[in-house]
């Protein structure tokens, strides 16, 4: 359904793909933060916020019949690069718990702040659901 793009001779990335090729219906998910359905932040902890943001992405995808395996791109906006890196193992575990072993193309960017004052991470997503004929 999706094809991972890995240039010959390049080292294989850990936890993401250099590129993904897919055909089908596009589903774009706005940046999700670590709050629940009532827009209440679930925690002040970075990993817990990221986990909730990923859960929110899965819920939005489900509204159009999409699932984590359809993800082709994630963009992470974090307010503290060092915290993101230090949380690597716990973040990886939480990621696999919510999304499974799906590794789309990803970017992570440190920003000075997010629009929601208590948010430490925001994640936006793009998924492509294969055409019925594929």
C-alpha cells in the first residue's frame, strides 16, 4: 500500500522513513497537542503529552476510515529539543504503543512556543488511504 523510499547507499534511519510513496485518498490532520476531548491538558509531562497527541491523531484518522498504517508523514513541533532527545526511549515506547511499528516520513522542529501555553509538543499528520482498486 505504501512504499518506503530508501536511497541506495544511505544508512537506514531509526524510527522514521526518508520518504514514502503512496496512492489514494489523502487525510490531513491538524496539529494535535496533549489534551483530551474536552481540551484539557492530560499532563505537564512531555511523553504523556506526546502520547495523547498521537492518540488524538488516531481518533481523527478514524473519522475517515484511516488508521496508523496509512500515515505517510508526521511533523513534530517541540518546545524543548533536549527534552525530546532525552525522552527518546520512553517516547519510542509510547509511539509504538499508539501507532505500532509504522514509520512514516518525519520531521521534528524546535519552536519557541506553541499556541496553547501549556503544550510542550504538537504533531501534525498526513495519511493516504489506498484506493479500493489498489
